[in-house]
C-alpha cells in the first residue's frame, strides 16, 4: 500500500496540513489502515525533497499547509492510471512457513495447515460480521470502508482455498519424499540461482 501516492492524491485536491491529511486518509480508507502523524510528516518531507510537494507558511493556529507541485500532480495521474504491480517473488510468511515445514523431517505439516486454517476461518468469520461503525451509512466513507473490508474478506477466502489446495497437494506425496536433510555441500558465495524464472 502506497502511503506516499495516497497522500499525494489527497493533496492533489488541495493544500492540507499533517493532521488534516491523516483525517482525509482515514476517511478515504475507512480507517482500516491507521497512520501516525510522524509517518505522515516523514513522507511529506521526502515528497518535498523529491520536488512533489511544497511546504507553505503556518496559519494563525500554527498549521503548516503542504501543496502539491505540478510534478506531484503528474505522479498522481501516473499512479492512478497504472495497475498495481505485484512482486514476482514471495515474502508471504505463511507460504514460506509451509514450504519449510513440508521439507523438515518429523514435522506434521498437516497439523500446521489445520492450525492455520482454523485461524484463517476465524478471521474470515470476524470480517464477515464486521459492521460499519461510522456516523453515516451509505456515505462515501462507508463505501471506502466496505471496499477495503471486501478486499480483506476475499483475501481470507483465497487463503482458506489455498490451504485446502496445499493439503491436497501434500497428500499426493509420501512423507519421506518431501523431507530434506541438511546438505553436506558447501554453498558458493553470492546469490543462489533461481530454480524457476518468475
């Protein structure tokens, strides 16, 4: 999730000060991704360094307003018109955990999967029971909140399906065929070569 581009997109609507940006971000994401003010000001300083925003003068209450530059508006336009690029490798902790567990001698990987499935289904049920707690149903804020929650529900459903698939896939292999003992070969220096180009 790009805080940088999100803050720029909000600033493209007009100048804001730090707390105002945080409130606008919360309104537009249904408060599902809390930001602290320090993170916002750090991001604003980096955006200023990159020439995408300008710091204005303080008003009577001491609020320093930040305004987007023409280069910042171009960046927002490019961000909104481009698809989100998903990484080709995985840093998904669950996928790595199951891959390692499946190759360790003596580990009951089925128990690991069942434990995760129980937690994933509990999270899914909790998400499905979640109700919008904002002041105005059928508002833009409620719509933003719903979009984020729907995304989380779909991810939880996909995780449950993937766990079922993984369990079926592992059941097709004899347990001893999956186990990897520690290698006695000395690894070469440098990055390991990839088994499959992604």
